[in-house]
């Protein structure tokens, strides 16, 4: 079984610390990140069964397009 877990997390304390230390300024637009600090995070976990003949997604297909995500959050 292979698990794929892409995610993004906004941790206010860590963002504030990095910003005060001027860390990663070449990669992070801290002004823009401020608008997302209270968002929390999001993770998409999918599990696949891998065999000699291919793979099978375990569980339901996750929404992938903007429209699919908007439909389940409306």
C-alpha cells in the first residue's frame, strides 16, 4: 500500500517567528501569507494498493477540480 499525503499548513506562531528572523524571505511572501494565517491547513490523503498488474485506489476518488471542491463545500 502506498499513501500519498500532500498538504499545506499555516502555523501562525511559526510564520511570525520566521518573519521576525527574516527566514526564507526569498521563498515566502509574508505579506500574502498574512491573509492565510488563520486558515489552518489542508491535507489530501489517498491510499493505493500496488500489485504486479497495476494499482487500485483504496477508497473514493477525491475531488480534483475547483468545481468539484466547490460542489462539496457549498
